[in-house]
C-alpha cells in the first residue's frame, strides 16, 4: 500500500492538516501536498480509467506531464473536468471525483473494451464507422459522442473572475530551476528588465530533489539564496504558479498564472493571463523522464523513477514498500538510493544495459541493493495494483527468468528536454544519438522580425543533464544574450556543480527488444489515449509513414497531455517499424499552449457584463426604465419599441407609428454619426466623398448626400449641414460613424495630404432628439426659446438657438415624412431635454418611438436604409437616386467605377415598391421567380425584397425590392417564393407609398 | 467587501477641447500659449496642472483640459486666437467621461487593461497615451506619481467603470505590497 512516511517531506507542512474528498471519501493531507501526493498518502493508487479500454490507472508522473490522474474538480460554479492531480495543489475542502467509469471507479463496465482490445486496434473507428454511410449520422456519431471525452462538461456558470496582465521586459525566462534562476541572476546583474516564470509553487526545479550541489552548497540552499538575491533586484519580476504557455511571433509570450486555484472563493481572480512582450525569451524548462515500453507498464504502481523520488523526498509519501527500479540509465539509481534512505525496500534494480551503470550503481550495490544488468521486465503482474514483475533478458523475447514480488515499479527510459516553447515559433531540433534525445539546434532558432533568433535555451531543456554542464551552458548562453541586448554584464563568480561520473545511457524503445506480439499489445506508449506499441507498428504497416499521419491514425499524443510522455517513444517505435532512423522520421509539431489553460483566462475580464462594451446614449436609462425592447445597432443599444403593459412588441410598433403620424413622436437619434469637417478645402473634400455637390450648399442649409466607396458601391448616407463657409457637419448612419471617420482620415492622410481639411468626430458630444409629427412645432413652441416657425426655420434648414433654456442646434430634416425637427443638445443635458419634451408633450399626445417605427415610416415614404436596400453590391443608380449623383462634378469617389460596363448596365435590378395582392407582408429577402432554371437547376429569379413591413398607416403590407427592369414594369405582378415552396403575388408600384407630394413634412 | 487597492472615481466638471492644427506651426503654438498660458507638450506627453493642462494627441491634435467653469472662455479664446491659422476647435467635454485612479499600484491596474508598457522607464510621469482599455478606446495621463486620469467616450463609461472596479478589487493586486 502507499502511505505517508513518518519523517521528511521538503514541501509539506505537517503542522497544517487539510481535509479533502475523493469520490465522496474523506481523506487527510498536509499543506504543500498536491492532490496526487495526498491521494497516495491515503493509499489511493487507483486514480482513473483509461479513455478507450477503461483500464485501471494510477499516477505515473509528478508534474505537468501526467497522463492518467485527471479528475472532475470542485462543484457547481467551480466545477472543472480533467484537472491534473499532479499540478493541483491540495487545499482544505477540496472535492475531486474520478472520470470515465460506470458505475464506479473500482468496478467499471467499460472495462469490457479491454477484453475486446484485439478487435479495437488503431484505426478501428475509421474502418468501422464508415459503412454504411447513413449510419454515421444516426447511429455511430451519437454513440461515439456518448462515450467521448473523459470528464464531464461544466453545467453551472463559472463563479470566478479572471484577468489579463500586460508585461514588457528585456528578457523573459521560463522555468525557475537552477538554470532559470542562474540565468535570471546573470540578466538581472546586467541591469536588464527580467521576468522569471515558474509553473509550480516552488523555486528550484529538480536540483534539490536530486541532491545536486551548486558552488559547494546543497542545491536547496543555493536556490534560497539566489531567490533572495533576485527578489531584492528592482529590475527582476518573479512569479511562481505561472507557466510559460506559449511563444509567439515578435517576442510575445503567454504566461498562465494560477492565482487562486488553491484558495478558491477568496475573492482573488482565479487565473491571470500574462501577455508578455519581451526582446528575448529564455527557456529553462527542464526535461521530462521517459517511460519504458514493457508489458503491463500501465498498471497502477508503475511510475516514472523521478516521480517516485519526488513523492518520497518532496512529500514523504511511500508509493509502496517494495520498489523494483527498471532503467536504461544511471539517474534511476538515485531513486533506488532515495527509497533506501527512506527505509523502504528495493528488491532489485533491473538495468537493461549489459554493463550496467557507473558510480551510482556502485553506491547502490554498496547499499545492499541487488542489481541485474542486461535484464528487462517481461511483464508486470497485477490488475488494479502492481503485485510483481517477471524479469527477462533484455536481448531476448520475454521468457520470464524470475518473478520478483513488489508494489511499485520505478522506470526510467532516459530524459527528453522540454523543447516545446523553443519549437512553438519554429525553432529546429537535432537528434543527439549518444543521449538519445531531441535537443534545440541553436543554429536554427525561431526568428524575430529582424531575422535574428529571439529564444535561447539553457540547462536541461538544452540537453545538459549535469549541474556543472547546466551552469556552464547557462553562463555561456546568457553571456551572449546580455551582449546581444547591448547590456553590460555584471560581476558574477563562475559556479560549478559536483557531478558523479555516469555511464552512457542505452536507448531502449521496447522491453525486451524482441517482445512478442502479446507483450507488445500490452506495452503502452500513450496512456491517456490507450496507444500501444502494437498500434504504432500497425500504423506503419498500413502505410502511415509520416509521423503526423501515424499520430492521427493511432491518436498517439493527441490527448490532453499532448504526448509529453509518449511522443518520443512512439516515434522511435515508428522509425524502427519503418527501418528508418529517428531524426529522419522527425517529430510532430509542438503547438501552444504547453499545458491546457482555462478558456476563461483567455477571455480575461471579458465575461458577463464585461463580455462586450455596450454603448449607451444619454437617455439610455430613461428608455430602460420605460420598458424599451432593445435592439443592438453596432455596439449601441437602441430601443426597438416601447411596449406598454401587456402590449406585444408588434402592437407597440404600430401604435408608435400611428401616434407619430397623427400626433407627436420622440426618437432618440443620438447615435447618428456627427463629423465636423473644416478647412479651406472642406467643400472640395466633401465633393469628392459624396456623390452629389456639397460645396454649393449655403450656410444655414442642409442637404442629403450619398457616399460610395471607390468601387462605386453605396456605403453611407446622411444629411450634411453647412455651419459656415469653412465648416460642415456630416451626419452618418449610426453604425457608420467610426468607419466613415476613418474613411475620411484615410483619404486625407494618404491621398489628399496637402488639402487643408480637419475632421473631428463629435458624435457623442450631442444628444439628438427627433421631434416628429403634426404637433412637433407646438411642443417646441411650448417649451419656448428659438423661433421654429416655417419662415424662420424652413424645411432642410438649421439654426442655432436655445430651447427650454438649453443651447441647441435645430435641424428641419425628416426621415418620416412628417413635420420633423432634429434637436442636438450637449450630451450632458440630453436626458433633461428629453424629459422636458415628454412632460411638455403630454397635451399633444407625445410618445417615444423606437427604431422599428422609424423604419416603417421611412419605408412608407420610400426612403432607403443603408444595410437594407444596400448590401455592398448596390450602387445609387440601382436605387433610383440619380438625382443625388452630380453630373457636373469632374470626379467623386465611385464615379469611375460607376461608369464601368457592368455598373452602367440597364439589366441591373432597380428599386421599386411592392404591394401584395392579399395585403400580406412579404418575407424579408424573398426572391421573385422567373421562367426556367439556371445551369445549376435552380429556378431563375428576377428580383428580391429588401425591406418589408406591415404599414399601420396604410393597413397592409408594403415592401421595397430590387427588380429587373422594375421601374418600367409598374403594375406588373411578380411571384415571390415562400419558404414552403408556394408563391405569393405582389404588384410593382412606386416606392413612395405615403404622401408622395411631401406635403406633410413641409408645413 | 474590503476597499479597492487603488481608488476609482468618475470625475465631473472637467472640460475638454480638441484642437486640430499643425502643432509644429509656430503660430499655432503661440495661439495656444496665448489662449491657455501653456506650451504645447512634446510628443506623447502631457503637461497637467490640476484640472488644467494640455495633452499631445498626435502631430496635429491637441487636447486642452480645463475646469468646466472655464470651458466657454477657453473655446472662444482658442477659436479667436487660431482664426488666422488652419485649425479646428471643438468642445468635446460632453462626449467624454473622466476617471481618476489613485494608489501606489496604479501602474499595475493600467497594465491589466492597457497593452502599452507602463514601466516607469517606458512611461515617464509626463506621458500621455492613446490606447485601449479592454475593448474600448481611451487615453490616460498622470496627475502625479500615483494618480492617473483616464478619458473615454461617454457611451462606454459604464463599461469602463465596471472594468476599473473589477481590476482594483481587493485581492486582485498583482504584486504584494
């Protein structure tokens, strides 16, 4: 059984006990434990079920590379699936549950898949589920969806909040082990702005566990002293619990800080995403130990040798009384010695190398440990727990020579440098045959915008596994880096370690090397996705020779651990199967993030009410209090209508239209764009931007104008007022204010930079209220101030003045066909002005109206709407707006384009009004059918609906549409196709349905 | 709920005027000096004295800040003094919202929302930056070493206020004090 040792544990605090719950059972751990060490301390070796075969699985590793120990963490608003036990810090009250089993972790029906594993080889799903084709959608897909995924999806809204943090520095160092800290010290002493990130809660990395010595000091002491030195430097920022997640172009680095994962509910942001811009990135990300591929290497109790050492030394947890160590290198001997030191038994060290190891082996033998060289594990015995190993000759086929009873197998297949961050942006690797590892190729780094490398690798991430080499390599690399950055190196005495001479490692990709099919089909490469040696061999045999193809076919490395343990072993097996060497097979692509990060950290603050900024007019709160039914218009919210009591929105719209036509309506038009254009060349500039002539407009007058892009298509419209000789105010559509402002600036800055014109976007300076209806003048006269009579302020005129004591500018413009004023007041007084009109208007039947009433009234008048009648392919000529296109002007934006043959073409569909015979409302976008069909067998069409409404004024449906030869076909009937396949008849009519003479607006 | 670690306040009574003109033009610089008594600040910087000051917004845009009570006179003065230059003076006081952040960690709060480098080396106390806060446009400058003023469009003031409140909430300090 696994249990807590009486003494030791460098990371735990025995004075602070912490209770936690696993699958409903209550366990006890200590502060400083991870969930994995806490579970092991309570004899919970069985931690989950594998994805495909539902095999019982225990923890294999002690860090971010862990493939098996994944849990449903927390509850309700703090529930999260696939949490790694090895990277989850224990806290009091933690709740975890195992995943992927039914009905229980101990007895899982899905384990039947393991018995059927002969029939579920690699590619099984691809081969099985393709025939018969219709089965995929209705049978297979729902079935697979049911069994897909390990953890449960969260159902409750996330209780936590998240944030981003932008950080800029000269050097960002990822990894806080000996190499990372030493690199930070070198960069820090050179006066550079330095950031150091460490993914765990502790500085120092593996050095202290492995008993390293730095400059004559035990590693732990050196780490403490160095951290203290660094903390005292103002130019160095240090961060634990922060993983370097990804390296991107232009020195961009993402850091993932787990601020409050271990203190849930304390009000702090749960995660903080560091968005780092740095001149240089240093990865000191260390190395990950590789498993060995032998039969039964996934049985709970089989662990990485380094992980066993971590649990014993860091957490004082014994994974079991008797540990067999199996290795192809010297490092695993450290585990055997650590176990012995803790008073536990090591029945044997199985060393695949015929000659065995160096000084460490001598120490082990001296400590009385039996060492078997040239041997391997044929097979691990046990089901939910290791009970023993059968050992064999490594050179043979797996005949068991002897069975050794044990509880734990500590395996080591060598070390793989963590090259992920180096590779994210294109850093290349080379294969080091002697060390059997891919290492960063310093001559091919990821390149920045200046063509020079911007990532440097130090320490074991660069393939240096001994302290002396690590320190020398770090000093060299950082010295060069400091120089590159133009800084002056500080004075630091050189440091070295004290390393034992080690015998060379022997590459062992399969154990034993001639393992039979039966053994190979129980030798796991990818634990999480259940990929075995036999699966990769099958993939090679079936022609999946590219490593990327083999990966997808077998799913090797495609689980949430992204193959940290499996990739190198998998591609070694693949290369052997292809009779090729490892470098020519190559690796799969390393992509960020290094380890899964929360989606919420990416969203940062942009959740809930901060998901998206909502623009509010000065009267927004009044609208909200008065029942506005909101409509998004760009980032604005505008009232669509103001339903009253139990009224439907549709009824409210109709009431608002009729009330405005008969009495008095108020519209909040504040969102309209208001661009002030000034300068001696302003008239010339607007003549270029608008299709019609603006330079001839007289001060005090307004003119409606159209704006096209250089391709001739209509992009915006609005009323322009001339404020004085040099100054114009251009109204744009609500959605177009920012883009038209940018459009103006672009032309002024890039093309007509010598024209004397200034533009200021004054949209939000004013609240604008449309006062509309037969009683409009009465209410303005009642609140009093400026003269708003027909004579003083005629149609399409404007005047500055004061109304109700508020300075204003009044425009006599109408988008409804009614007597209408648009009054602009300073935004800070907008609400006051609006409320004044609501009060004063009571006797005149005032009602606010929303955007839908606005749309209906403009459609009744045949006024076009940008975005309805236009869709980016429509030119003003299509809309019968020839009157607004100047023929006198030499040029304007779009003029040339509109002269091209396909623009100046009578076949283009033209705007007309449409009236259904039965009075019904046509559907938006409905097509008018024509005879015959096109080459695709589709019915030919001759027109489409662009705007369609029920007109409360006329009591029937009205619509506008673009129809081939439309204006010449007045009175003709068209058939519009409905969704149900039937057609509805509509007559082509004039688009102006209401008051064609314009008498109502001009009173 | 404990106190935020940097205080957030929306300020009233601060007027803002946009001047579009060539800031390299000596006549423009002189007219600004005559109207406001202040010198046009250097690139990407501000010269602030309480509620009055000038901010460099671009080579051809100046932000003039003054108390609400001086708004009309300042607009009129600038308009008159710049009448002989090619210039546009627009009162934008109502179009903007002003927030003040106060606290030793004020730069850290900015760094949660603003992509620009907020380190003292890169952002001296006289700096003005036009940038973005979360998803909206904004500009900021320093009143003193621990006080920052932020301006944004009035339509997104609620969004800005909520975001600043969340970013200054007790417990969300980036660095221990």
